[in-house]
C-alpha cells in the first residue's frame, strides 16, 4: 500500500488510497490471547489483505494523519492514520472529518433539532456549534483508525 500526499493542513495531512497493490499477511484465526499465552503457530494458515478489509469504497476513501489531541478520549491520538470514507452519510454520533471556516478538524457529530455540534473527545476542548454563518462541510466519516506507537 503506497500513500500519496494530497493535501497538508495544520490538523490533518490527507493521502490518497492505492488499492492496486495487495499484500497478504499472516492472520491468527482464533484470536490472540490477552490473558495467558497460547501457541499461535497452528493458526497461521490464513492470510489477510488489509486493503480489502479496511477499504470498502476505494474511489471515495482517503487517509488522514492526525495532528493534535482533541479526540484522544475516543482513542484517536496525534500521529494516528484515519481511514475516511466520503460516501457515507453524516449522521448523529459519527466521528467525521469536517471543514469549518477554512480549517479541517476531526470531531464527533452531534445533531440537535436545527443545528449541529462538533464535539471533541477531550475535556480541554469546548464543543463547536455550527451556525448558518459558518462555512461548513462534512468531508468524510472516519471508518478506521490505524495506530502509530
């Protein structure tokens, strides 16, 4: 899987998805014990291609590298790679990449009656109320987070 940088902002760097390649990695069918160790070599007979499992709509899917910590309580940290699908609807409680007043941000969407809130998952950040005066667009829905440690 190659990443081609599309756009760089202070909060998110966007990359295009390349699904023309395939890499099959060993997959532990029975799961990996988080308790007592168990032998796993007997279960390494299946391969998995992450492109096929992480990307359902290649033509509308992008990656975005996170900068900042406003979503850390949702498990999204600085440096993580988001898998973003632009074809999915923006519904209540989804985590989305939004464009508001000239800047990109990743926040949880909260829909209330006649307005939308962008909610951070970090108590240090206040919710953002989207009004008619804001330039606002839901750019895509976060469907997966790839962790970088």
